[in-house]
C-alpha cells in the first residue's frame, strides 16, 4: 500500500493494544518472506537493517531491495535502521529511503544520550523520519555476540529503564518511540529471562510515546503477551527467524546427496520454516488484520 514511517503505525498499535513484530532482514529472501506472510494476513511490515548487513556496497543493495519491495507491497511497510550509533550512517539511511532510524546512545551518560538523540531527532524530523532511541541498556546489540547468560547476572537490573528518566528523556529529545530495558537481552539466551512487568506497566503509564522491546526472540510467550497488554508496541525479532531458516536449510542439506543444485531449491524449505515463525509472531502479537 505505502512506504510509511513508524509513527502512525505504532500509534495504532498502542491504541489497539497489539504489537508489531519488527524483523531484521539480511537479504531479499528474508525480506520477501516477511512481506509474503504480512500480505497473506493483512498486517503491517517493519523491515529492519542491522549494521552487520550494511557494510560498503551491501548498504546500497539492501536499501534498494527494501525500498523496491515496500513500494510494491499490498500492505504498509516501514524501513527501520536498527541499533545505529553512527550519525553518518543514519544520514545515509535516510538518504536511501529508510523511513525510521534508531540512535542507540544508551551506553552513554544520561545527559549525553539526550544530546545525541535530540540531534538525530532534529535532523530526521525534517525528512518525516521516525526516531527510536534506547534508555536503560538492552545488551550491546553487536552482531556476533549472540549469547546472553542470565544466570547469576546480578548487575542486570542496574541497567533497567528508570521512570523519572524516561519522562525527562522524552520531553527533552522529542523522540518518537523508545526501547526500554525491563529484563530482555539481544541474541540467544542461556537461561530464561526474567522480565520486570511491574516496571513495564509504570513506564507505559508515564510514557507519551510507544514503547519498544529489543530481544524478543526467546522471551517466554506469556511474558510477551503480558508486555503487549501493558503497552509494548514494537517487538524486535531476529534470532527466532534465523533459527527457523537454518533448521530448514540443515534438514534439507542433510537429506540431499547432490549438492550441485539450484539455490532456489536449497532455500525452499528454509524459507518455509522461517515463514512459519514469522506468521506465529504476527498471530501471537495480535497483529493479524491490523494493516
């Protein structure tokens, strides 16, 4: 239907008490799989580009791919730059058609996080681009550091988002949506994450903008559902769809003697397994038919 930013998409999700899964997509096949499922069930799409897939010419190629898919889609599509700490990368993404960007200065002191975020907001809003920031700290978002060990992590709660800082941060930066830290982490969990849902409730009640969960993969379904009930509007997913994809790929290759085959045949089962995961997330988050 349209290439849009996240602002109205997340506003509708917050009002409707559902969440939109946001998928990191590394190439055409992953993006096409997300869009195929979304069009089938009439749900909006959030494509996300992550730094590890945006080096050199890869940036331009993925941008063109996502913009082309979005402009020909039967549902609304937002293209979001995930976890950027680089203002120049943000400017490049905006120039190439991204309709939403994330500036992650969450590891900086509060005042510095505010200043950096405000600078990005002032720039992006001139181009009608949504800005997401992070307050508190959800892992480090670095590709390759994919396993989070929660057992014995006594310092984990020290990184949680504080309600008073959230109010001040939103007022001073004018950010459009905010990733909050309530106990999730990026990557593949070792152990079960323990979400502070009481904090989630307080954060949402005090927030003027929609809230975002990073580290949705591997988080127990009951906690995801409760978080959505309490106001979570966007939930980032990557590891779960990768697991689906490579499980399908591994099964196919392990049962194939002739490896000189068309790539489309090798990818077929992998894509179908990934689509199953994509659809399950849309259904779980209450997003079916919400375009």
